[in-house]
C-alpha cells in the first residue's frame, strides 16, 4: 500500500555513553567528527559536509544504550500523516514537541513492528558546512551519516512493513538455502541503504554507518587510531563487502557502541533497479576478499530503550534459526 508521506533519509542517532570526555576523544580526535555544540549531558556531532546541526548525539548516562534512530521527512505535514498512519496500526506514536529537543523541531517517535524506537522529524537548525574547510579534515575526515543496521528476530516482518507500508525499496538481500530472508538492505535515498535488517536477537542496533570520501580515508583512520592508542577498538576490516560493494571499517567506541566507516557503494535511483540476492553461505557476501568476520560482529549489538519508559527493551530471540553462515562454522 502506497502512502503520501515522504521519508527522505537516515538522519541521526542518539547514543548513550558513560564518559563524555572519553567519547569526545574517540569521535572528535580519532574519527574527525565536527563538534557542533556540547553541554553537561550531550555532545552534538556532525560530518564535514552536513548542514544540519548534528547527525550523532552522545548522551551521558549510567550505561550504554540507544535512545532512538531518526529519519528526516521532506515536509512538516509528513509528520502528521505518519502519526495518523501509525495510529491506524495501533502503534501509539509519541509526539516530541517543538523545543523539547535541542536544535530539532517537533518530532514523532514510535516503536516499529520489530520494537525499534524510530523518530521522524522535518526541522533541524542549520549550521555552516565544513566541506571546503580542509583545515578541519582530521582522523577519518568524516563526511555524513549514511545508514543504520538493526538486528531483529524476524527480518521478513521488518522487510514487509518497511517496503509495503513505509515505501522503502530493497537494494540487496541475503537468503538461506530454503529462501528465507536472513538480511535485507532497504533505502529511501538513492544509495544502497538507509537501514538494514539482520537476523539475530533483537531488536538491537548493530551499528550506525558513516560515509567517507574514499578508501584512503578508511586506511588513514586505522593509522590515526593506532597512533592514539585505539588499535584495539578496530573490530573488523578494513575490507570490501561483496554486498553493497562498500569499503568498510567497523569500530567499537569506549563504551562498545559500534560504528561503521563506509564508502564506495552505488546509485539505486533508477525505477527499474532490481534487488540483488546473495546466498548466506557465500563468504564474498560479507567480505569480498573472503576473510571471515569475527564472531563478535554477529553476536554483539547495542540495546534500544523503550520510547515511553526509557528502560532497556527486552531482547527477543525469535523463531527463525539464527545459524551462522557456513564459513563461520
């Protein structure tokens, strides 16, 4: 069913951290994020090419967790239409009124069919774009937010909801031998994905992906992190995915929150674009060069917080077999 609201892209995430100073050192000095603003409880970060006030919020808390992942919509009225849609589904959306969040206008939050806390907003304060301030290019030379990857116990359920109800399209997917969907990459902007759903205990946030200009930025990140004492924070990579074609690096911040540095995917804006199928047991799907991901990459992820209570959500193991790909056995 097609709806008239227009979701534009992945836009921001709010992540809980236990030590703002340690997080600042990792994200700003190590990865090269621009620190737009900070207060006693928050650090607001953005990439060099971003005009919005922030795309990643580090929020002081007693323990790690993910408050929400957010999408930008194309106009204010889209929020009202989304609210009406979610209400018809019995999903009880919650309004975040204008002024309740720093630098963001009114926003709508809801827990989707997988239980993921999702936010939609239109307005965000604009700031100076740093794209041509080459003196600010440090660390990984961070450019912009790109996508979210979420672990859910029922990928098909998430896939059906986002494609049939929210007008997302599929670029690539992974299937098992019985053709069950193990993972799916879905997009609104014309790249490989704004969100991916991966089979596993959930709902949990596997990572937030950030776009870099080229593979050398990824290599340079490894050198910078090594020189700053963060070599052990490199979890996986550098490498190239078969799925998405992207050059990647996976990192864990001081609290264990995972981010992906990502570049080199492709255009998906043609209306006749067909999704690409990968077999779960194809090792080139995960890493085009064939080497295995660590088990932590498949097993560990960040817990979401309930939209209404703020408490950590229960993680469901689901019914679909969460077997490892054969090359991990």
